[in-house]
């Protein structure tokens, strides 16, 4: 009897959910990350096949947990919404994020950003946005073959995948949805919600007041009819 050699047991590979790095280095960077991520969630709320995430580790290669990066924001078209502890590409129909954003802080080094550019270029990102909120500088890179090439004119640039428009002013970067609405901070969104609630309440009160006035008019008319009938006059005869 020939003995078969025992099968080699593949070691279990752990893909950590965190790289130990903070999501942001300061409040300004954090505010921009949250604003862009949440507005993209709102923009694609009705499309179940668009996954948006912030500071989520992306593992593009199965079997190698050292090749990874956590974009500040990433968007994947063709993958369902839902919670994930990390984005393991081989479990996602091998779809790489098509769009990524990085929001710079003073702690970012040239070497770090060069490394991220090479990573995104190597693993299939189609659009790469880098925004420095301190310098109010936006860089846009778009895939051309195997490369991510810089877009020369970024002011007024419209994202091919997202449909959003970028407008630089002296004070800030403004981002506009395809319908022309501006990306808003959570505080601005809540303020609009309150204003809409107040407007709806005012409309309800005005409608109720109009109905009360109409009912009062109807009662006055009915009282007049009854008064005429008490005098023996039928309104139809007038």
C-alpha cells in the first residue's frame, strides 16, 4: 500500500481591520473626510451597487496582508452597500475602488504620498483626488492605460465616475452634485432639515387657518340662510 504524503496545511492568514494609524491628524482633515464621504453616501443612496467607505483597509492581493492601504474615502461601483471590517478585493468580484480621495494634513510626507500614488496606480484606481485644505490645493489624477496622469485644469473639473464638479475659490474647495446642489457639512445639512421642518410646519398652520376661515364662512352663510327662512324667505326665491 502506497502512502499518500500528507496535504500541506495552509497557514491561516489574518487580515487586520486596523493599521494602527489615526483616521485624521486634525479637526480640519477629519471634517473634510466626513463631509465628502457622507455627501457621496447621500448622492448614491438610491443605488444599491455603490459602496462608499472612509478609512477602510483595502487588501488587493489574497494571501498577502502586507499589501494594503486605507484611503481616506473610496468608492466602488458594482459592489453592494453594507458593513465591512476591511475591503478584501478577492471577496468583492475582484473589483478595485474606482475612485479614491486623500485629504492632506501637515504630517503627510512626500514619500508617503508617492507610495500611495504607486499603490493606486498599480491596483487599478481610475480617479485619484488629493486635497490640501490648508493650502486650498486640489490635485486630480485620471487613469490613462497603466498610469494615473495629472489633470492640468482642475477648477471646474467634473468626475467621470461620480458626476460631481470641483470648484476652487480663494477660501475653500466647493464640490457640487450633478443637480447643482453643493456638498454640505453635517451641520449645514441639519440646519436645512430644521428650516424645512419649520417651513412644513408653517405651511400646515397656514392650511389649518385657511380651513378654519372657510368653515367660519360656511357657518356665517348657514346662519344667514336660517335667518331668512325664519322670516319666511326661501333663499332660492331671491
